[in-house]
C-alpha cells in the first residue's frame, strides 16, 4: 500500500509541474498577445473574445446576482439610516412645534388677561396656577400669590375670558381658588337680556346648573350669564358663561373660562364698600330745615271773642 502511494506521488508530481509550466506559458502567451499592436492580432483578439466571453455569462450570473443583492442591501441600509434620522428630526420638530404652540397659548392668555374690561375701581394681581386638585369631590387650584401680595379670602378670580372662582384659603406665598364647578360653590348671577336672577350651583360638572330662577320661561339657551353682585360675593358684571340645556332638561351654564387650560389667573381686588351708618337714609330723606317762622299775633277782635266765649 505504501509502495503504491509512493509510485502515485512520483507520477503526479511531475505531471503537476508540467501543467503549471503550460499554464504559465499560456498566460505569458496571452500577455504578449494582448501587448502586440497589430491589425491582424487585433482581429484575432476580437474573435477570441467573441468566442469565449459569452460562454462565461452563465458562470458569472450567480456572481452578478450576489453583487446586486449586496448593493441592494447597502442601499437599504443607507435608506433605513436616513429614515431613522428623518424620523428623529420629525420627532424633534413636533416637540418644538408643541412647545411653540404651548408658549403661544400662554402668551395669548396673558394678553387676554390684560385686555379684559373690568370695573376701573377693580385692580388685580396675576398669579400662576401651581397645581390642580383634580379630585372628583374637590374642584380647586393653587396659585403662587398669597398674603405677601395682599390676597384676601373671597376675592374673585378670572382667566382671560370669564369668571373662574373665588379665593378660599390664603397662605403666605400661595392661595387656593375654589372653582365655580365645585359642589360648595354658590354664585348669584343675572341672565341677560331677560334680567332674570338665579344662583349658579356647582355640582362638580363642567356645566353647572342654574337654580332658583325667578321665571325660567324667559331664559333661553344662548343667553349670557353675568355675576349679579348680590350678597357681595363677587363684583357685578363679570362674565360667567352662556345658558345651555343639559341632558337632564335643566338649564345649565357653559362656562366662558377655559377650565382645561388654567395656567394664569387674575385675582380681582374688590374695592371696599362704604359702611352705611344711617340705614333709614336709604329709604327717606331727612326733612328740609327752613328759616324759623315768625310768631303769630292774634288780632284784637279775635282776642275779645275768644275771651267772651271763655267767660
């Protein structure tokens, strides 16, 4: 067996050398053939290429297909990276847009607060809403103004459009606002143009009902509701909202204030009322004091008649 392998190696080794030599000679021949600049050799080269190159197309097809797949994969990878970059840029642009819209809305609310027409005797303090209770049983917000800013209990608060609530609890640097929607809120209001008076009663809903209407038949959906000033709870003439008909067939008020976006509130400093010292003076005026009347002296005839009658 070992002898057979040695004989085989002795035979194959010279054969490999011969084949390698022939291949080298062929390559050298092709090299020199391609280097010769002659019309006849050029025609031979063209005929050689036309004869053998098309025959290798079937062998090159898998290579071409693989190269195409590789190029497509690289193109897909580049497109995927560009798509991810564009998505990230779009996400950032959306975030910037939302931030710009939020700043624009806050700016608009501040401008609205400055443009609200109020009683010239009423001054105000603008506060920032720090927190919202968000409780189904308590409707209130916390402001960043308090005793240091001169805030007092009971003062009315507004946003850029309408009445929001009243101050109920004042700290050194903060104060709490009870909203009109709170179940403990009761506000005397006037419905225009009918002039009907009612009580706006909070019920923890966004459209509180109107109670104790004088004549409900004269009130129509769409009528404007203002604070009446009765009881001294709120100044008169503050916009509250408009009348709507609820699903329970009760007359309710669609509040003018935007309770979903309470960022800034205007606290109204109610002017102090003059104390009434003489309540009767409101009903009847005191008698007019004229000059004193001269004493009446009776005539002589009248005095004699009076004496005779007495006698």
